[in-house]
C-alpha cells in the first residue's frame, strides 16, 4: 500500500484560492492513478478529480470543472489540487486516494485502495 498525507487546507473567503498537496510514500508513485475526493458534513464522499499515472489525462466533477486543476509531480511523489474561485459549497474534508490501475480515470471511491487522512477546507461567504 502507498501511504498518503494531505496538506494545504484552511479557511478562505469565497472567491479565494487554495492549493492542496498529497505526499505519497511506500510504493512507486507512478504506478498509481491519483484522485481527490471530498466529504461535507452529513453528505456522502464525492469525487472531485482524477489524474492518470503520467499526469497527461485528467477528469473533473462538473461542480469543479474550470475552477480546480489536478496535477502531479512524480519526481516529488506528490499530487496537487489547485482550487480557484472557491465557493461556500466547496467546504468539506478533502481526501487524496491512490488507484492501482495507473491509466484509469475511475471516479468510484471504492475502487481506490489507499487514502490519506484528509484536510479541511472551509470557504466563508
């Protein structure tokens, strides 16, 4: 299993930006596709974005498309989520996750085998 640690969350005003990072260790990072998910209080965990092993292909939830960007640096074993134009409805705990199929753009949380502990993002209105 790959171990994942998220960072970069915090409190930001609506319209602001944040960049989340997820550092991986324990396995060859480029063997995994990577995803970001989020969970708001009282709601189910939802897909945000996914990126394939090389970083060449990404897929986004409609709710974040054109505002969020997922990227990875395999030399640093890190995946990022750059978030712009944040809205109060983006408030959630954000999790990164690893998928064993490196080419996949899967969006189903249960298909991801390793998860970080999460980082809180709070957007005030």
